[in-house]
């Protein structure tokens, strides 16, 4: 009797491959990365290069010398994607050795410790990012301002992100800080400070639509996250501020678009069923807004995704009823 063996996610169908899907996600990130390079200059190039190279090297070393595998897994491009996503969550002026540590933690702890691609319960890039945020809070919250390609690597001018001013406004009720916020148009197009993934919501949305159209991801997680954040923002709009303005800032600033389209939709760490994905997305949006509104951090996307990653085994219990199956 032949056994039917089910391997871990991601499961690619219809001629797809893991390498192809990873490549499509990388291509979908390129427009946002180009904008980041234009806005942050050499820092964006250097930080991304270090992150990607360190992730690939770490996976190769672990596969070759610790796991004793004859054929390493760096060819599937998952390590490249992890490095790029980690870079998208970092300030472009951060010290190179901190990027290196984050990459080692992302791959070594977040991925290879659990057995490699398909085995990790948490998004590896976010594991690296949260580790750095806890270990190096000052460096991880020193954000360069978008000044154009002439911006240097280590001497970039820094300032607070729009989410910082939003959080201050919500807590204090002081609407005067609105003068410090970029125009909605600038937030949409990318002319503001922050990490790579906080600039140009337009580029990230276009990349996400590309992934949906190519069926690399489905609409369930991004739409449920965005809808939840919009509803929560509408309810929590500070007195004296137009709801649509507050909703716009909450959606277009911070790492929401990056997280909704590129981080939360990771095959391995997201649910398999449609309803599981919708609940997963609602949970991420709700937790993120709770952290943004009442927590110590102005941003909460990374923590929200990791918390919901831990709920995926439970959400995978939700499955459609098979044809002819009796209801229990």
C-alpha cells in the first residue's frame, strides 16, 4: 500500500514552483524599493545589500555545515526575499553590523532552527526585526527623513515618523501636531521619513495587486486587514479631526501596506482556508490598532503579525466541508 505523504507549506500547484513565487514577490517589491532608493539614497542600497547577502550566506552556512545537506536551499530565493523584507523594516541609516545581526537571527533563529522553509511558525523577517527592535531600540527608532538620492548613509537627517505624531495626537488630543504630518498625497506617493516599507503606499499597493492578479496571494488577508484598520480608525478618530483624514493617515503611513500584502500573506505562516485567512487578517488589523492606540510603540504591525502567526495552527482547524460530508 502506497503512503500519501503531505509535505510542509508552501504548496505550489499548476506548474508553479517555490522559486517562481518568491521571484514574483521580489519583483512586486521592486517599485517600492526603487522609490526608497530615490528617497533615502545610498543608505537604501547599502542596507538592502547587506541584509540580502547576510541572509543568503547564513542559510548556506547552516545548510552546508550544520545540517550537512549536500544541496543547499538558497536557490529557491526564499533567503533573498527574507533579506529584502528585513531591509524594508529597517531605517536606511542603521549601522551595518546591526543589519548583519538581524539577518542572522531572521534566518538562523526564525527559519533554519525549525528546519528551514515550510517548517517555521513565524515570519523570519519579522523575527529579525522584532529582535533588533528589542535589542537596539534607539537605533531602530531613529528614522532618516526622505531627502533624495544625495542622502548619505550614516549622516542622514533624522526625524519622527507620521505615526509618532498621530499617536501623540490621539493620546493628548492636541491637534496642533497635524502641522508636522505630511500631506495625504505625500504619504501616498512616498515623500516622508521612515523605513523602506513606510514610503510610497502606491508602489506597495500596485505590487500587492500584481501578486493577487498572478495568484501568488489571495485578497482575503490584505482586504481584511485594511478593512479592520479603517473601521477601527473611524471609531477611534480624535475629536476635531475628520474621520476620512485620520483613516487615510492610519492606512498610508507606517508598515500597514507592506505587512498586509507582503508579510502577513507568507504561505508558511498564514492559514490555508479562506475563512481562516479572513479571521487572521481581522486579528492582525485589530491587534495593530490596539498597539498603535494604547501601546508604547507608534507602530504595531510586526507584533500583530507574529501574534497571529502563533494562532495559525488553530485557524487551520477551520476548513470547508467536503462534498458529501455529513455535518458534525
